């Protein structure tokens, strides 16, 4: 029914939806990716991220607009360029769609409709809302671990923080795009964390996961990919929630120093002298605890100042 509603207003929707396809050496799949997306919109941009093959030429012949990075900037850099273009064009919905045919274009209406209906700011095409997902076990483990980290620090209840099929409202791009920094695979997590800080409404809709034959769906080592995303998450937590990032370690060091101090006092009462090694260790624990506490307070003040400046600028 949703698809029928969407297609019955096809001309209107085409004017409102922009599909951005980040691409790197995707000559074998980019034409098909553009073709299937054209069922739902005529506004398609391929971000050619420094490809060394014929991705750009094939995408242009297929009818897409092209933005080319002279050098490879990574997945995050390509996504950022696409979202910036959505902002420039004032697209009501900007959808990111991977070039490797891992997404089903028939899910585009499901992603776009909540935004066009003003129900959500960001819509994620989730692989895990239904039990019948076909995600490979090792990938599922990594995705769910990263999703748990994102949820822990953002207070969200997202099921798929790594999905590349997403829709963004124009208002959400105005909030998010100016603050994006990540160039690599951590971009997906960065967007969600910053959206949570900005109180944007995020919802998920079920989508299919496809693994076309003879198509490599990822060019990065899974372990390296995962570590990159995790480091990005911790970096963003330090920036956006310094009291959490530094306050908890500070408490742990202070508690450890109290335990260590009890041992030092007990040793002094029994032996009549201070244990040099344990005493130095206790002082070190206290010093590190104060360092983390001071860092938490300073970074918190700076983050609040930054928030107020950004808020005043947006107004």
C-alpha cells in the first residue's frame, strides 16, 4: 500500500527526493544502482570518491549527476559531500544509497514517507527489525556491538546503527552537516550521536539486505572497519559528553586511591613506617583522578560554550 501511494504521486515525490550514492571503484554495479533508484526519483547524485576505474563515466551515461573527489576521502567523506548537496538543493528528503547493490530500491519509499509526512527527521533502513534478516553472522556481531555502543552513549534504542540506507529531512541536514568531521567508516555513528545530542527524531523501518553474486560488498577489512568506528564513537563521546567520558575514570581512580590509602595507613599503624612503593602508587592514583576530574570540568564548560555559540548562530 505504501509503495502504491508513493508511486501514485511519483511526479511530486521525484521533485522532493534526492538519492546520493557514494561510490569508489564501483564500475561493475553503479549503472544498476542508478537504474533501480530511477524508479522513485530523477534526482540522483553519484559521489565519485577518487575512483581509479570507469565509475564516473558509467554513472554519467546512466543519467546521474556527478560530484568527483580528486582523491579518495573515504566513505564518510563521500556521505558528507552527498548530504551537503542535499542541503544546497533544499531537497525535502536526502537518501543515501550504497553503490554495491546491497540495498533494495523498493525500500526507498519506506524510508522517505515518514519524513515527507513530518513523522521523523532521520529514517534508518534497518536490517534487524524483522527476524528474517540475511546478514552474515560475523557482520551481524560487529554491527550489533557497534549499535550497542551508540545506544549506550546516545540513549537511543536503534537496532541498526551501521545501515547505509538512510533518509534525512532538510531541517536535520541544517543541524548535522555543519558539524560533521569524520571521513572514514565512523560517519554513520557520528551522525547518530550528533542527532541524539540535537534531539532529532530518529525512527527505523525494515529493509532487505542483499548480497549479489560476484559483488564485493565491502572493500575494508571487517576488523579494521570495526576498530575505526569504535575509535570514532569514543572520540565523539569525549567531545559531546565529557563528564561521562572523564568523570567515570576519575571516580574509578579516586575509589582505587581510597582502597590503596587504607592499605598504606594499615601498614603504617602496624610497622611504623610508610610503604614507599604503595605510597607513591596512591599519590599517582589521586593525581590521575584529579587530572580526569579537571579535564571533565574544562571540556564540559567548553562544550556548553560551543553549544550556545552554535545555537545563537542558527537563530
